């Protein structure tokens, strides 16, 4: 079962979509209330978020700290730009690995979809240095050979099949 | 080291994507690429230069020819990062499904 899609948009963005069997209000709250965020925004198994500061208002501060319980950890800071309950969140974030990565501008939308919610998240594609730093942290832990292809290559493949 | 911006700029052009699709079928010389694309040799050479700088193709010397083939490394590098992101997010959202199920149950109880 794969409810999530992840693809590149042009040369600057990554767009992720995911459906949830809950109201936009519930999904929005799970993205903005610290005690809820701490329960799911954890990445690979084994990681926890001991610190979660999340001031859900324009200009409000964000600080998430992750730990793998074995002395490894990293943190993220950010600021809220705009919040439209229960429909849209715009915020800026950066990882500290420990050097701060360039600002990532993220827009998350929650739209009614039947009895559930379609979430669409659009984020800045990190540059090569940032990517390398992110891969070097514990985040790649247990990475499986899941295959994500660039939109361009899928198109190229389709063109090849069409001409064959 | 391959720069991601350079790679995406290289992939943004439909002719260059078509050249990559052709090279996926095997090595080719500039002259072999000129024919199907109805472009001049300098135009194809220019596209190949962009693809080479982006680390997407590799050219070798064979007499007076310089055949091109796909370089797997450039593409694999971006795939690695996207795969990491996909895995972390998929895990997060599976957890979120459970949280949301709990929230809905509580709300249901409150109503009754």
C-alpha cells in the first residue's frame, strides 16, 4: 500500500502528497500541537524528540531536537510565516548538523478529500552540500533500496518506450 | 562532486532528456545522435557538454570519435537523497495515521 507520492517539481522543489483518514482539522492539529508532533515526526525507528517547541502563530519559533538514545542527535530550528487553520501552513526551517543548512521554505496544505484529508507539502530542494550533510546523519539509518526516480528520467523512459 | 543545480538544469531540457533516453539503450557517437534528433552536430555537441558537466554522461576517446554513455553516479546520488526523504516521511505518516485514529476515537466518545 502506497498512499504517499514524492516527486521533484522543476529543478527547485520536492512535492509530497499523502491522504489521511481524518478531518483537515485533526491533521492540521497533529502538525501544530507539540504533544502530538512529538509522537510521530521522528523519522526512522528508534529516534525520539525530547524537545519540541512549536509556537503556531506568524513569526512563532520552531525548535525540534531528535535523539537516537545512543548519544547521536541533531536539531532543527525555524519560524512560522503564515497559518490558516485548518488549511495551510507556511514555515521556514533549517537543520543543524551541527552547521545550519540553507533555509528550507515549506508550504503544507490540508484539503478535504471525501471523508479524509489530502495533504500536499512543497519544499525547497536542498543543494548538494546539504544533501550530503543530511545523508551523513543518522537519517539514512536502515535505508532500504526503495526506488525514487526523477520526474525527468521517468519522462525520458516513457519517451523511449513510445519511440520503441 | 556533482552539483545538484547543474544536474537539474541539465535535465530541464526535453532534448537532453531524450538524449539520455537514447543513451539508456547503449553507447552512441555524436553522429549517431544527430540523425534521430534532426539537430546540427554543434547543437548536439553543446547538449552533450551540458550533460557531461552535470555528471550525467561519460565520454571516452576512440580514435577520432568520442562515444557517450550514461553515468550512473550522478543520478544515483540524487536518488539516494530522495529515497532517504521518502523513507523518513513514509514512516512518520504511518505513525501519524495511528495518532489520527486515536484523536477521532476520543472525539467520537466525547460526542456520545
